[in-house]
């Protein structure tokens, strides 16, 4: 958390590459740096904001805005446990907000008009956050790709994301796109 004058306190989330992966030179470090670069372009109320990216003691730290609430998977389990129905209206609310955030990422362009072609590649209940006021935020761009990516994470030969939520064409090594 960040603390300032007159009782100012703001919580953050810190995503860090594990030190044992840093020591091995694992691609996790490259992936975290890519995530920071991609997220630094995104300024949308439906996408978790990146605050900073830093190096500390040989590891990278990605500082993200804290969303006080639950991910969609946790919320579904809670609703089921409480014996309540997951309403169609609420499901539509979530889907509309996620689609709005994805449309923003898919159509975002650089200042020169060149499209960034950001594709999230891991849309799943765990990456959809619901805050306590009912706002929906898309998180975790760890396997996302952007138009200028040239890494093994984006080469089209590796399947990235959660298998049960992936578009079928990705199993045939079709390059990920907004429709997938």
C-alpha cells in the first residue's frame, strides 16, 4: 500500500516474478515485462490499471491497481453456496462490460494511428474481477499479445490460456485474434 500525508492510504497489488525463475532466466521474466508494456497502453474503466513496473533485487515487480471484491469464479461459487440464482441480468451486465473492455483493447491504436492489435488470450472467470460496487474489471494480461510482439508467447506455436475457455481454432495453431 502507498501511504501519504493526512492519512492517505491506497492499496495496490504487486505481481512479482519468483526469484527461482529469475535465477534460471525463465521466460516468466520476459512475460511479466511484456504484460507491463501491454498494460501501460490500456486506460479503460473496465481494465485493471498498471501503476508501475520496476526491478528490485534482480526481480521484476508489476504494480497494479487493487480491485476490492472477487473474481467471477469466486462470486459464482458464493452465489451457489448461498442457494441463490446467478441472474441472467447480472450475467449480461458482466458480459457487456467484458466485451466493452475487449473492444477497447482490440481497437486501440498508437498516436500515429497504427493499431496495437492487443489480444488478451486468457478470458476466464478468474480474470474477470467484480468490485464491491458491482463494477467489472478485466485482469491478467500475462499471455496477451500485441501487434509488435516477437516472442515465443506470441509465435502461434504455443497454446496459451486456460484450455476449458479457449476458442477451438487455437488448438489448430491458428493465430489468436479478437474473435478467438
